[in-house]
C-alpha cells in the first residue's frame, strides 16, 4: 500500500505525469536538459521531476561520461521493473505463471494450444477494432494499417511502424509478457508471434510475418517485417 501511495502521489503532479508519458513514448534515455527544453521548465525543476520518478522506480538513472570532460551526466530511462496498481490487490503475474506452467507441463499439445489461443486473441483484437472503426477488408492498405497501429498501441506494445509499398517494418518497445517471458522465452515469444500474426492476417488476409530482433536477446526492441501479398 505504501508503494501504491508513493506512485499515485508522484503521478498526481501534471507536469511529472506528462514527463513520464514523454519518456514512455521516447523509447530512448533522456537528459535533464532535454526535459527542461521540451517542457519549458528550469533544469533544476526537470531534475527534481525525474528524480521523483526514479524514487518510485518508474525510471532509472544511468551516469554517462560526456567524452568532453567535465561532470558526467545522468540519463533517465524506463525501468524494467513491473509496476501495477490494483484495488483491491490482484496478483495477475502469479496467475499467468501458473497457467503457463500448466500448459507447458502438458507437453507438445499444451504448447500447441497456447499458440493457437495467442493467434485467436490477436484475431479477436482486430475483429473488435474493425467493427468499432467500421473498417472493411476492401478499404485501402493505409487505412487498414492505421487500424493495426492503433490496436498495437491499445495493446500496450509501444509500437513504431514504417512501410514501403506492401512491406511493413515495425518495432515494439514494450512486451506485455516480459516478466513471464524471462522464465519461458521460447514459449512466450512464439505465442506473442502468433498473436501478432493473428492481428495482421485478420486485416490483410495473406501476409508473411518475420521476426528480425528480440529485446530478450539484447536488442532495444522486438522488430518484425510483414509483407502483404
């Protein structure tokens, strides 16, 4: 409860909340100078806000030498720690671990069911989006891609998309299953791949999806290439 109060009190300041949102979408470490300029505040005020976010473990500070002499600077980035606020307390992490271990214990058939279910939920996410936005499969490539991007953002993937013709390059800077994936990377990453495949195939029907990089293997993001046919 004390940690919950600390987090809610920290984010109750509007400027601090928007600074956190900025760092969340930035994907790369920020400096006091950058935050001060972006929000038109004094560097000392920016430093205070960043320090407060670090105190509640929403950000982490890393000291880096500038290479130009002088005092080393701090760069702030998102923490890898899981932060959750639930009233009353709920332990969804334990639930997901129990369910995953159960599926893996069932052997190949259990894993197969996990991957099928992951794809199903990707399809369900996009079917809901198609209905809500009244987008049809006959709509333009650009409009359907915009829907995929919106759905990926809603799913908390912190995505960045680029496309050239029918080739889509995209990165995910947040894995909603990161804590569980650290223990069972192969199964979770395969399930998440099927989830994404379900999303894309629901909208584009015939598309080839390929993983290019994985953040659990040291990459800064999970990156993919999708080619619509």
